[in-house]
C-alpha cells in the first residue's frame, strides 16, 4: 500500500512544477517575434530584384552569372542589415570580441566579421519557481510556489557574465527559496509571507546584479503544508483563541467585581440609595413584561402592633 501511495504521489509532484513554470516569459511569448524575419525577407527580395535587374540591363539578357550575383548580394544584405524591436538590445561581436550594443531600430553588421551574439529582451520577465518537499527549521516538509518579476538592464553583462541568464535566474531563485525556508519554522513561513518575499528579493538581487539583471519583486504564490500538520496547527490556533477569550472574560469579571464593590460601599453609607436602586430594579423587571407587583399599603401597616400602641398612647395623651 505504501509503494502504491508513493507511486501515486510522484505524478502529482511532477505536475506541480510545470503548473507554476508554464507562465515563464521565455516559454510563453505573447508578442509576435516575426518582425525582424519579415524585414530580412523584404531586404533580400528588394536587393535580389535590384541586382538581377541591373545585371540583366548591363548584359542585355538573362544570364546565370547575373542570377548568381543577385543571390549572393541578397544573402550578404540579409547578413548586414538588421532591425531590433523596441524592447530589445543587441550585443554585437567582432572577430569573437565584444564590439558594441545596438538597438532598438535599424543597425548594421559586417558580414562574416561581426556576429549578433545576443538579443536581450528588456521587458519585465516572469519566472515561476518552487521548492518541493523542503524542510523548515523545525523539520517539517512543505511545498512552496513563488513568482519572480525581473528584467535585464545591462545586455552586455547578461551576454558576457552568464551563459544562460534565463535558467540562471530560475535556479538562483529556487536556491534562495530553499535556503530561506530552511532558516524559518513552518509557522513563520505561513505567517511572515511579506517578510519572506522581501528577503528573497534581496538575496536574488544580490546574486543577479552582476549579470546585469535586476529583481523587481518576489511573490509567494502558494504554501502547502501536510494535512496532518494542518489539523494540529488548527487545534493549536483554536486553543490559543480560547485562551485569549478566557483571559478577556477574566479581565471583564475583574472590572465588574471592582465596580460592584464600589457600589456596595455607596449603598452601605446611604440607605436611601439602596431603596432607590431597589425601586429601579423592580421597575426594570416589570417594564417589558407588563406584569403586576403587589406591595402592602400603608393602611395595612396601621394594624400592626407597633402602630396600634402608638395610636393608643396618642389618645391617652389627648385626654
């Protein structure tokens, strides 16, 4: 059963990486890249027609030599005349050494002497990367997906300092993510997402700046924690909330008891205040319910023994 479970988990892990990396800029180019090709084809056709027409006019008829010369000149023209798109910087080498950076627009090279070594795209690039089954500082394996936004600001460095800056940026970001996760606990990774983004940006920027690449931002996209650990963390969070609720309730009870002590001191010093409070409570109890409260009248109190004695004493004094 364990082997089957392991086999069933492997395809999920393999599918996880393409899920985030399918948004990489060097894989999914949404802007058309056929402009330079169409321009080269146009130059080749125009030069071929011009040279072929000129040779035919000079020779007075169609010649094989004229056709060959037209093909040769057209081919040389396509190697000499180029255009770079608005977002491109072109690194040109001369006899194997760095010569200049050109673009955007029209630029020329010497056929067979100069070569285009790199066309650096200076738009904002997107690289998705992840850390699979990476251990945190408390030895918990988690899966983290993140997105990196970066751009090439120095085409010369991107060409001379690193062999493949696309793959280098991706690997540097993945390594930095694993290192950052390894220094933090699972709770810190889940809670301190913004701080982790900032930390990753600084680390990756330090590594890629020598390649002529700047990092604009790093954003954690998803954090997957094992299911059994999620239950434990949920129970721990619930216990913490219950603890806080009990502490707040205890503080409220403490305040109420202090207020009751103050009220009792006031009632002890003033008997009239006790009577007024009793009447107020009696009124509040029957105000909403519409009940009736029966209170003995003063007339009935006159028949008490004390009242009769006082009346008799008064009559005797009158005689």
